[in-house]
């Protein structure tokens, strides 16, 4: 056979990469192998590997005996749902998936290729962090990855799938990505490990309580999605990618035949008593395509809802107040959650629809001390900066700064729609009366009666949506059953929206 020696060498190298002993090491831990993970994620037979024979050039401290072909990471491209995607998958079975110089170069290469070709990049992360034996070269590898991610930010979607540890500086690769998927009992992200924390602070923590999926999905807000196992996680990523464009140049809305169905029963979902909460997710399911809502960060800042939905099959960014929790107020965590989501939608030409029912920003010294002004301003900045179509529907309450952030014409909303029972004001009638008529009520012979009368007067004269409509602050007051139809018609009218941008390097968002 011609070139038999060379072909046998290739075969030998390929067999080395598929060594069953390394695969078994992962299986013994209840984890998939790096290539098995890619195969779970991509369309069958579509993965093409790049740089599979790269090796570290360092030999010190025992690295001469651990010169793994591919340098502990599998990189390449494939199709997911028929769409081109670039991928890297770290191989924990070999040297703990540690990142060295060449490992970093491989990842940078696929990020840059993804950016140049306008394709999403998906990182499957399972790594012990920087490779100690390579010293500063490994740290520079991370720096190069971070810079490549920053340059690609807003150009292509970037997704990190956490299926193992990500410690120290390695955490900032997922931290810089657009969305993070984690797996219960498997994923970990932390800057400093339990041993270091205990030596410095005396605090005794374990890995799960320090940086597991539950912590990052409920407390830190770093994780966007948490799944029960790896296979479920990869299936969820496949589904999620259906909602995202390939890159920042994709068109956002296809004007097809409108399914503007009438929502005859939508008011059954909302109590007449304004102080009572309800499940806004039921409203979302009525207004948008049935069962299309893909919620983001569903366990963090429960008073705010964000996620992607479909209207006539088109992807839409949805922001809503969840009145079941804290009456749907905006606080620090909700502000961060909403602002980041809005900026993603704006970067990738996804229109934004707000469903508004909120009494305002959360008062209290705790919020003030932690910087509610700075964090709350992030929403104002994100919406004020966004040039995609922005539609706001006020269901019941829109008060104070939260009204400005989520529904004000002055902030640049293209269409502000109100239901006839909506209340729009600086604050609720009860609070307004206590301030405006404090003295009159106190001096009255029947303070309770006077207070009730004044509350009704304020509601009629100032909170009524028709008062806002008189000033042009509300474009439409509609029958709630027409909500879906009206939103679709508004988006169709905004399909060719163009908004000029003042030349500048960038703004100074209140981070």
C-alpha cells in the first residue's frame, strides 16, 4: 500500500486520542468524555475537528511525560439544528483539562473563526484551571481568550456549558460569555477554593455551597440555566440556540401571515384587586406563541422575568414584572438581570416587549446602601441605548422610576400600550394622599373618610391611563383580548426601523 508508514502514523495518533482508558476516567466520575459531549450537542456526523495534533512545547516539571495530542481540548466546527457553530470542549481526563499556552491558542482560534464567519461559539468547560507547569504562558493563554471573547461580544452569541470545575481566573471565560448553562452536582465556578477561603477568613465552605449550580442560579446570578444532567443540558442548549440569531446582522422579524388570535380569557388570569399578585408567566403564555417561552435566570431575582418567546415563530425578547414576588418591584438584582438581557437583545436585533405591572423601585436602607441608584440606572441606560423595536404593555401598575424605565415614551419606547385598568403615576394613590393631604387628613374630624375620598380622587384624576393618553404618553389603550394582535401589528410596522447613532467610542454605563 502506498504511503503505508504515514497512514499508520495517522491511525496511531487517532487511536491515541480515542484511548478508552481516558474515556473511562470520565465515566467513573459520572461524566461524559470531551468528544462524547460534542456529539451530544451537534447534528450527527457534522463535527469537524481542528488542531487535533497540537501539543504543549513545555517539558519541565514532568510535562515531557504528559504531552497529550490536542493539548487537553477538542476544538472544531459543526452544525446544530442545521446551523454552523464553532465549539471547544475541554478534556478533564487528560491533565485535568488544564489550560496551557497551546490549549489557549486553540480556543482563541475557534473564537476568531466564529467571529469572522458570523457563527455562535459554544464552550464546554471542564478544567482544573491554569497549567502550573507552564507558568505565565498559561496565564497569558487565558488573557488571549478573554480578549478574543470581548472582541466577539455583540457580534456572535457566546455560550458556556459548565460540566465540571472552573476555578480561579478560568471563571472569567464563562463570566464573559452571554449565557451560562450549569448541571446540578457537576458544575463549579469559584475564584478561590474552600482551602484558601478558610485560611484567609476562617470560613468553612464546601465546593457546592461555594460555587455550585444552585448558588450561581439563585444567589450570584451568574448562571442562566440549570439542568439535571449532561444529556438534558446539551439538549437544552440545542433548543435554546433556535431562539438566537447567528450573528448581529441577522434580520429580526419575518412579516408572514399574522396569527393575531383573540385572548378571550386573559382577564381571568388577573385579580381585580390591585394589591393581589398573579403569575405573569400565564399572561406570557397567552400573549406569545403557546409554550414558546424560554425563560432565562428563572431562579434569580424572582420579581423580574426575562426570556425569549416567539410571535408567529419569530424570536422576541420578553421582560415582565412577576407580581407573585415582591409585587414585581425593581430591586438591585432585578435591575442587573433586566439590563444585561436588554443589551443582549439590542446587540442581536431582537425586538423587546415589556409586560409591566410594578409599584416602582424597592425602597429601604439595604437597597440604598448597596447602590440601588447605580444598579437601577443600568436599566435606564440599557433601554435608552437600545435601538431595536421596543414595545411596552402596561397591564395594571406603572409607578415612579419603574414606569420611566419600563414604559416611558421619553426613554425611547416605540409603542406604549395600556390596558384600560392601568394606573400610571409617580406613586400609588394611597402613598400620594398620605403626602399631599397629610395635614388636611390629620385635622379632619373623620380622617378615614377624607382619606378614602382623596384616594378615589387621585385615582380618577391622575392614575387613569386616559390622562396619560391625553398627553401623548400612551399610544393606545386597548381591550386586553387584543393584546397579541396589536403587538404583532406594531412589530410589523417597526420591521424597518432605523435609528441614527451619534458617533462615539462607547458610552459610560453605570457598571
